[in-house]
C-alpha cells in the first residue's frame, strides 16, 4: 500500500464533511489532482520549477508564487510544519472557502470523474501543463482506495481489519480489571 492509498480515504471523508456540496467523485477528483502534483504526497517540493530561478511549487497542490507565499504565511501563523498533512489539508480547505471557492461549484456540476478532474484543474490548479491522463489515473486510485476502505453493510470492521487484535485487547483489559479488583 502506498502513502497515497493509505491516507486518501480518510482525507476524502474529511473533505466531504468540510465541503458538504461534494460527494465521493468530487473528493476523488481533488485528490487525484493532488496525487499528480505531489507524486502521491511524496514530492512536496517541485523538482524542476517551470520558472527558472523561482522556488517552484510546494505542497500537495504545488502552490507557486503568491499562493506559495500565502501557504507558508498561513502555516507560520498557525505554527504548522508546511510538510504536514494538517498544513496541506488545512490550507487546501481554506482556499476552497476563500480565494478558490468557485472550485466547489464548478467541480460539483461536472458530470463524471474525468470531467470533475478537469474542472478541478481548471478552477483550482490552473497548471501550465495539464497532464490530464495522469490526474485522472490518480483520481481513479483515490476512488479505488476510498472504496477499498468502506465498511460493507452488516460488517462491523473494514475488510482486512485485525479483529483478533481488538478481541485480544478487550480480553486483556477485562483480565487487568479483574486483577485490579482482587488486589484492591
């Protein structure tokens, strides 16, 4: 399991709570763009900046120029490490609620995952080089990871969850409680 597929299901659920106008496909489109821009959250600093001599992009969405400066200032004000999930997610949602709020409606009204990926790129990213097939592939990975982590109806735990560990922990706590009752 990659860093991206491990983290993106929870991030998508969080985004859908924070942006109630968006559903699963909208969240997958957003994080598909982030996956493309950051190599699945592993490359936060742009490797080869398009603008020679610039700092290049930084973060999940490769914020550049004034947006990079705004991201760094936002992090500093909140005492967040720019490489952290809280910083990247927090600034992303901050932008969606402020300077990039048109993104919410444009992505929501797009039809289908591929169209939502394009709408997100056009409204939020505005990349110099589009690379839509890569963005769409990352969105598909996000969607698949999200669905892999869903709990089917009638099941208490996600597939692959170590239920035996939980049972062992419950038994250990019960034994410790009984021992504590006897000793005290």
